[in-house]
């Protein structure tokens, strides 16, 4: 503050130490402060606490009229919080007073962050604007002290009004500083309680939204609170008051020792322990056994004293039953899958052996190994037998291959593979089918490409893709094997055609085991619908990415993108 000689007439400016030269009786102040602090400890509302502080000032420094104003969250306006002896009309007008460099005593003190003492409102320029109004209430002097945090943030002001011009003495002014500290303590406690209540409200709201019951035990008072949901889980009416032994009495007798071990003892504050147990209880209303998940944490003061135990309880009976049903269903499915795999494995020999005989003997007859056939009509029948046998064997092979893949028993034997040779073998195998369908086969393999892969699986991939493409390509159409280097050093290997193509829905169907696309183009029957699923599984078994593009009327392109680690370019001979 400025020196006294620089202050305008009617205003005293001095440091707090100068004004406190004449000490206020310490015992009276301490006794009064103790009363206020006791009320705060008992949880008195903020306004009641601030009013007690204002009355304390008035009682110890009559005829002072004390006012406590709080700065609003906008940091610009003051609001009366306690002024027990000031006229209500006056307080109503200064509600929302905007602080500034010359706005009466309180508005100026909050703005400057320093004490402002006006000994005569009638002639002080700080009161120029509200002077007549203030004087009409008989107020002539006002000394104001800003209430601030340690970091310099202004919280409000505490002021002493008088009905006659008056300069402060050390005894009177000395009251404001300790009372300002009391206000600061009250505001800090109020803020802490507000934050705690908000936190508890959010916690209870979240718990209610999650279907959790909550409990809160106050170790200081011994009071215990259970939420409505907590009581509902226990099978108790909402009006039930928590009582000692009520909760443990509902626990299953076998689970009570575990509850006592986990929740009865006060844990080490340093561990910040979250206690968590699944317990069985017997509902109070029906006696039905339920499974609950009980969680809790003990709250401590800074000195390590336990203050509260808070936590949640959830009824997880249905979840645990569902988990048990899923586990049982999984075991049943695994048993069924093992039975299926065993059945298919045993059927492999039983089905393939007679089919191989049928195909072999029909081929001998077709080739006239032991002479001419007596009736020429038999030749057509023999061809039908042979084709049907080969077709049936192909279907069985597909089913068995898919079963092996699903069972995880299809093992890869990776060796360096010449892609041009693999493509040539696949083309030779599908050539008869392509000739019957009137489809042209070709291959476009980049020179000197080698892939480390299972040769049998690669041939099957190409054969299945070629066969599928021929089946869905009209006479005169083209089907092509391609293999080309990718930008990352990998290889794209696959088959493309200019056939009927598929919609997005058709692609999804074709990739499902036993899924089949209807078409008037096919000449060799539908097959099993396992061609593309087998191809996809074999490609992915190599660690490659399966890709498919198709458009109705424009054809289909299916390929695998094999990683660079499995590819190599063979040097020219």
C-alpha cells in the first residue's frame, strides 16, 4: 500500500503490521475461533459458518458491522455471503458488484489484492458512484481486507462498516486478518466437501447405471449406508436399516471366513488395497443362493487414520451360470468335432477304396484292356461310371481336406517350388474340363519365380481355382493363371477369368463352407461348395493374404499374396 501521506483525505493507508501494533486479546480471539472451528467440524453449512465469523467480528469489535463477500467463478463479481447486521436492501444492491481500481472499499481491495481503508465514505473518491446510496443507509466508514490463497488467488473480502467516520486502531483492525484466515479455511473445507459430494454422486450414479449396489461405512461415527440396489441384491426391503451382523448373517456359512479375512481387517494405507471377493449369499426373502462380487477400499487421512470403507456389490449369478453353460457347450462341441474328425478319418479308407476300384476297373474296360466290349451301348455306360466315380472321389477328397484343415491337422511341407512347373501341372489336370466347357486356359508367370511353400497345397490351390473358374465361365471364355512380384518383394499367385462374376453377397456365400452359387453356365455339376474355402484356408495357412475381386458380368480374380520371406527369384540358367 502507499504511504499515509499519499492517501486521499478520509482514507488511511498502512501495513497490516503497523495496524496490528496494539494486539487484540489473544484468549478471546482463540476462544471465539474455537467455536467457529467446532461448527465447521460438525459439518455446518458454509453460509452458517461465514455468518458465525461475521458475528465473531461484530462481537469482539463493536459497533462494527461485518460483511463477507465472495468472488464469483468469473473472477469479476462479488456476492454477499454473510452480512448479519447490514440492511438487506443494501446487500441486495451490492450483489454482483464488479471489482475494479476504484469500486468502494471491497471492490477495490479485491481488485488490488491489498487492504483498503476508507475512514469517511462521504468524501472518499473510491465511493464516488455509490456514495449517496450508501450514505442513505447511515454507513460512513468501511475497512476491507482481501481474502487470498497462498498462491495469491483472491477468494473474496472481509470488511468492517461503521455508522460514523472512523479510523482503525490496531485492536479493531487486528481482528480482520485472523478472521480472513478462518474464512479461507471454511472455503477450503467447503470446496473439499463439495468435491467429495460430487465424486460420491458420480460414483453412485455410475454404480446405479451399472446395476451395482454400494455401501459406505464411516469409521468415525459408525454410520453405515447401503444403497437401494445393495439391499435389493440381499433380498431386503428398501426401508431396511443396516445393522451389525446383518450382511454376514446372509453370507453362505462356508464363505464367511473368507469375507472376514478380506474385509474385516484394516489394510496398510501404503498398499492402497482394493479388496475383491466372489461370495455366495442366501437372499433374505427367498433363501435362494446367489453369487455376488464384492469390492471395497478403505480411505485414510494423511496421518494414516482410516475414515471410511466404501465399495460395490454386483449379483453375478447369471453371468457365472452362463459361463458354465458356455464351458459345457464348448466341451460338447469339441467332443463332437473330435467324433467328426474320427468319423471322417475312418471313412477315408472305407470310401476311397471301393471308389478307386470302380474307377480302376471302369478305366480298364474303357481302354479295352482284355478285348472288345460286346455291346456298343455299354461304352456310354462305362464312361458314365468312370466320370461319376472320379467326381465322387473329388467330392470326398474336398470334404476330407476341409476336415483336416478345420481340425488343424493339415501340415505344410515347405520346399522351394518352381511356379511355372506348378502352373503347368494344374493346367494339365484341368484341361479336359476346360475342353468340355469350351474355355481357353493360359498362364502368365513372371520368369524365374520361386516360392517356398507346400507343393501339394499350391497345386491344389491352383487346381481348385482353375476348376471353379472354368465352371463359371461361358464357352469361348478365358481362364488364366498369373504370378507376379509385389512391390514389397512378395508374390501374387492366383487365377482370373472373364466369366459370370459374383456380387458381394455371392462372394460371402462362396467363401462359406458348402456355400454354392447358382449358375446356368456350369456343366460339371455344383460340387461341394468347398473349393474357395479350401483355397482360402490353404493360402492363409502359408501366412499369405487371401484376396478376391469379382463383378457380375466381368469375371473374377482370386489370389494369394505370399510374403517376401517365402519368395525368391531364380537366376537364369
